[in-house]
C-alpha cells in the first residue's frame, strides 16, 4: 500500500537524522526513475519513500529539504541531491544490490549515448503534441526500436535490464497511454522490439509497482490539452480581430 502524499498541512519528517529518504511525487516520471532503481536494487528498507503532493507541496520541503522545490530528491549522509539521471547513477554506485549498469565496454559506451539522448527523446515526444502527434512522435519511437536491436542477449536496451531502460520507460509509459486512449494509436504497431521491451518491463515488479493510473494520465492530458486549445482559439480570434481592424482601416 502506498503511503499518502504529504501536503501543505503535513509536518516534516525528522530531517537529517541518518535516515535515507527519497522524495517523490507518485505521478512524476522523473521521480519514477529513481523509485524504480531503488526497488530493483532491493533498497526498500534502506531508502524510505516520502511522497510529496506537488500540487499542494509543504513549504518546509523547499525551505528545509531541497531549495529547487522539485522531485526527485534524495536525502543521504547529511546532504540532499537532485536530478533524476544523476540520482539513478548515484543509487547504483552508492548502495548494495544488483548493478544497474554493465561492465562490458561496448554496452557502457552505448548506454552513455542513450542516456545523453533521453532529454532529446522526451522533448520530441512533448513537442509532437503541438502538431500531428502520431506522425511527429514517430522518429522518437523509431529511435528506440533501432536502439533495441543493438544487442541480442536480451530484450532491453543494453540486452539486460539497466538504468538506461529506467531512464526511458516512465515517458514511454505515459505516451503509450495517451496515444492509445486519446489518439487511438498503438505506438508498438510495426515496432516488434518496442512491443517486446514494454512486455518484458511489465514483468518486473520493481517497475510495475511504480506505474501510474492510466486514467489519471488521460485526464491530466485532456485538461492540459483543453487549456492549450482554448488559448489557441483565443489567439486566432485576436488575430482575426486585428486582421478585420487592419482591413477596416
């Protein structure tokens, strides 16, 4: 059972008392990365999960924990660290458990390439929503499909499950839901490696325990999309009024 998220009325935990804490928001894909890494390495008893409600976050979180006021953040050894890609590497190196990055030089090199590309990947997915999502997001999903063919010793991006998969899956998860429910499009169509990758990830408890409620994702998208649509219509009406005024003059 997931503990309820802390809101603006919640008291802070006993900070910097030697307890390692991972601050997250259940719906945040960046925080989900570190949550998956913590679970996969079996650190549930070593790293306490502290969920924060980002829509009603406590004032003390910014003032006493993480000045950036974002999640994820990790309280460890008297300091607080942030940035999800840095944190999944930090958790892998500084805690016991199954290693999340291979020792093979070729896989390490390709893994670093994939990690360096993930921000571009997510940016391209979000940008696709401004136009024809299915067409404009296609190159991003093709990039993953091609990357999944690099190694043949497993269905994951480096063959075996690694922090590279962790970096990508929270965003693929959300866009798969939105594309299926809103745009009636299957992102795995014509992409068998991507389909297999998602299928195998859904067999890993460390990941499935962190998955978001699909309906929440759809509702969130529709709400934001509606706002963007209203703003666009308002802008077009203003442009039309300006054009009419220019014509009248």
